[in-house]
C-alpha cells in the first residue's frame, strides 16, 4: 500500500511538473509572438471631430496598429493634433492618406504637391506624438479615362507620380506606402522607366504596398492567398513589406468580393488561414481592413 501511495504521489508530481512546464512554455511563446499588424482606412475625416472617442475605442478594442487618415484641409490642425496624440497614446500609428485617379493627369501634379506641402507644414508645427507616421497613397490610376485610351502613357504618368512622391516622402523622413490591386502583377510597362510587371515596379519604388485582395475566401484559385502570392514573393526578394487588404462594405461586383455578408467572425477565420500561409514570409505585414466605418458596422 505504501509503495502504491508513493507511486501515485510520484505520478501526480510528474503531471504537475509537466503542467507547469507547459504553462511556462505557453507564456514564453506568447511573449515571443509578434503582434499582427492590423490597419484600416479612415475616409470620413470629419469624424475625428464629431466621433473621435468612438473611433479610437473601436480601434483599441480591435487591436488596430495603423490607420490611414484621409487628409481634409477643411479640418482644423488642432483636431488632427488631438486625434493623432490620442491614437499614439494607444500605440496606433496615423498615416496621411490621399490620392485620386486624376493625379495621373497633366494637372494632377499640383494636387500631389499641395498634399505634401500640407503634410510638411503640419509636421513642422506638431509635437512628436502629434505627427504622422507615414504617407499612404490611394491613386487607382485604372479609374482614370486614359487607362484604356492611352495605357502606356497613363502608366508612365503614374510611375512619375510615385517617383515624385518617394522623393517628397524622403524629404519628410516618412515611409511611403501605396494601395495597388492584386492584378497589377498582370499589367506591364515599357517606357522610360524600363519594362516589366507594374506590381514589381511599385513595390520597388515604395517602402510598402497594400494589396487590395478583395475576396472573402483565403483558399482556391480565386482566393486571397493565391491572388497576393506574386507580390508577397517579390516584396520578400526586395526586402519590402506587403499588407493584405480586404473589403467589408457591400459590393455590387459580387458576394465573393467582401465580408459584408459573412461578418467579422468569418473574416478573421479566413484571415487566420492567410496569416498561417504567409507568416514565414519576411514581406508579410498583416492586414488592412477597408474601411473603418464599414468595419464598425460589420456583423459579428
């Protein structure tokens, strides 16, 4: 009986030690995990005045790390300062967002220069915790009329725009990011900038890109992983970063475009599959959810 009790005691002790060891391992693993980058677009800039606390609360609760804030010059500088300062206090980086298809037109350079001039003036008068952390461009040149009528000329104008933006961002000491559709890896250029895939060129001439991989499934030939793979691979070879963008607002292009119908739980289930596929790729930089107000309304 004594031997049996001793054996039982030893078994219990071993189990307790194993349990403690497993708990320590889990704690160690959790401590070493890198937080997933989670970004979003904030287009309705007036809401940093009228709805600031709700926006910040939602982003904090959902572990948002970066927000692309549309620049609206009608908003007071003090409102930007207050919003960015409070976002910074919650470890949320705010990036100055702007761009339009018409930026690739002959008159488009003036709009771009005006944007960068505004950011420069703002940065000079803002405290470090009130400053923007990056530049984020959403130009979408394929929506400009010249994309179909004068493709090569329009692409060249787009490239020239990004070259100028890169110089302006460097002068500000800020990283430059650009939104591009997943199908830019199937569009080509042949002009003064050389020749090759348009996606490769944009990745090479920015610090990071956000791939608008607007699909509601991770797997399959038309899934997020497959559509972004080429950009992920090329960015890794260039030591650049890629954020995977997904849609949450209703779309008339098809139910497979957005998570509007499926809701948040389904979205994060699919994005976890994407993350598992890309987590060992040095270029993978988390996700960008389009867009904040639509995300806030998305069903659970």
